């Protein structure tokens, strides 16, 4: 249920050639025998996506809360059993905010009110480390290069890419990383989150939910993404590519250790 | 409640400068006194977004169905009254598919079953016309150029851009165009839809829902987008920029009228 599909296309000269098209499949989450939602996904990490989605929507807070997660590819379904009985589910469903994200789009419940508790601990980040990380990330984005229709997200530590996921939406990729962290007991402390997509409110929230204090993207920033980053203490680095970047929040946590720099002003 | 906001950022040399950040605001749809949904939007076209969203979700089929639509910026709300009483709303809410789109993400109801009725009538499109249109579209994408965090969508006819909308997600922009068409009695026949974003299933569905038979993007195509384009008869032109494009579906409707071309194979 995953991967790319070869397809014949015609270019502007009338020449036919074979290209790769990103697979995009429905994946239904059956949680405690209830059909909760259907996500559109590349499908490479169905279990991690299911677990991370439930975590980021506030239905799962620890590995102990998860009794079982099994992907059933033939039914395009992930069957999940949680220890808790999904009480309050209808209430959460009732108030819905559709966010700006690619491939996700729905955050249930009153997350804005819950955000105060989630301020993250800032990470000191060297410019040289960031450059090294950006170099390492270049090797990751394979599906994107082939088909141009996916976003990648990465959990990183120093220069190292710990876990990289691509999906048709960056929010699926972020959820899958969140699921990976929950299942493997990985803390967000000292980590950095990278995405190929824009830094919207939802990406900042997900980053803070994972306990990660620095968010890096090669794309732009939205206003609400910036507002939330200030509120949650997430260092926001945008337009990061090669030797360039712009720090939208948390410039005091960047250590400019490459020569011929000016000193940063206090923010 | 709309537009860009100037913000001070630090670049990689430690230099501080002012950039524009895309405004991203919640917009709640209050429909027949019911709080239906909150969308995150740039906020330039709240009424059109509300009307188009209701249309594309299947709650509004004609201008007669709409009694009133009023944006209340201070409350970040659009107040809508529909002639119909939203019956079946809970049932539609119960089955949700989160799609791949930016800034939208939720299509209620059993849209897949309803799609058979929506096959569009193909449009013959000259290559020279497409190139002219791509030139004209270059002038449109202003917010994107400033902040890099929005997507643009355009309703086009021949080389002309009839209506252009930018938003934090391309699906909001598509919905606003749909609302514009409904309110102004504009048919999709003979029109072309352009988006800066990827051609996902949701974009193809929205295009067909508007009765438009050709969808053009500078970005890539997903598998389900391609499958739906084949099913709905939507000509799918991807990677369109300058003098280049790739036709993923409907190559027989492209008239290659620029010299030094090969003849297209039948698809």
C-alpha cells in the first residue's frame, strides 16, 4: 500500500516518458472498534502514523496507554486498541479547527487552551552544527526528488538525522515521527525537528507536543506559526538551505560560530 | 484580519532585517446558528471562503440556497444562513476523510460515492494559450513572493486570469474561487484551474465540483489525484512553468501548436 507508481506522461514537445507518481492511499484508523478517521497517506509507516496521530490529537500520552497497534494493509486500516475508553471523544469532535497543514488538517479539541503547559526548554544550536545537519538532510529526500509530491520531516540531534519520514503531507510525516518517539521512548529534549514544508501553527504545535524546542524548514513561516513559537518557546529557523537561514524566533539560542559574523542583537 | 505582518529576523551573518510574515487567522463558520468549523486562513476573502467551503462540502448547491453571508472580522467569524436546515449534518460529520490538502483537509461525507455524477466535459487547450496563461500568472503571486508561506489558485479562461486568490492553504483559495463562481453565476465550462500547490485527490475533486475540466500546477501529482483525474475526465498538467509542462492525463486535449514538436501518441 505504499511507494511510487510509474506513469506515462507527455511533455511539451509531445514526447512520452515514464515518471514516478506518489502513491496516496486512504488509511482508516479503527480505534477501540470505532472508525475514527481516514487519513490520506503515502502509507510507508501506517502504525507510526496511527500512533502519532492519536498522540498529537491528545488521545494517547504514553506507551502504556497503547494496548495494540496492527496495520491491515489489505483493508487500508490500522486497528488500534487504547487502554482508555475514548471518553469525551464526541465532545472533542464537536469543536474542530481545520489547520493549514498538508495532509493532516484537523486538530480536535481545545488545544489552544492546553498549550500553556507545553513550553519547551530551549536548545543551544551552533551554526556549524546546523550547516552539517542541512548537508546530511540533503541525502534523505528521495521520494520527493522522484515525484515532487511529498513532504519530508526529520527528527534530528546535532548534525545527525535520527529518523526521516516522507508522506503526501508533512503533518502525516510529523505524526509518524511522534509515533516513533512514543513507541521507542525517545524524548524531545536536545532534539531538533526539520520539515520541508511551511512553518504553520500546526507544525509549531506538533513540535512543542513532542517536547522539541527547535524547528527548521527550508520554507516560510506563517504569522500564527510565529505567534505560537513565541508563546511555546520554539526556536523557529526558516529558509534554511545551504549556508543561509533566517531566525524568526529564538535568535539568542543560535551560536554563530562561523567566522566574519556580526554579533546578534538581543531579541 | 488579513494581510502580512512585518517581523524582525536574524540571518546567518547575525544581521537583523525586517521581513513579511503571512497572516494566518482562525475563521469560524457560524451556519444557521451552528458553529460548524474553524478554518485557518489569510483572511482576505472570508465570505467567498465560507460560501465556497459550504459548496465544496455539499451543503450549498445554488445561489438560491444561500440566504445571507456576512463576515464579522472583529469576531473572526462568518455568519451564514442557508435555506436548507443542514439535515443529515451529523451523519456527514460522522464519516470524515482527512485529505492531503494544505489549509483545508476535511471533506465530509461520502464524496467518493457521489463522484460518478461529476464527470466534466473536456476542454481543447492550445499549448500557445497555456504558455500565455503561465506568463500572465507570473504577475499574480504577490503575497507568496513576499512571505513564501501561501498558495495561490486561479480561475482562468484561455490566457486570461479571471480571479486569483491566495491563502495559507491552496484549498482555502480553491474554496474561495468556488464561492466566487457560485455567487456570480460563473460556470466552469471552458475554464481552467491553476494552483501553485500539488495536484492531490482533493484538488482534482474540487476542480471537478466546479465543473472545470483542466487543472494546471507548477508542482507534482499524487497517485490518487491522477486516479481521480482519469475517473472524472480532468486534464492534469503538472510541472507547468515557463515553456515546460507534463501532461499526466488528457494529453489528447492538448493542441501542440508550437513548432518542432513530435505528434502525441494516443493515450
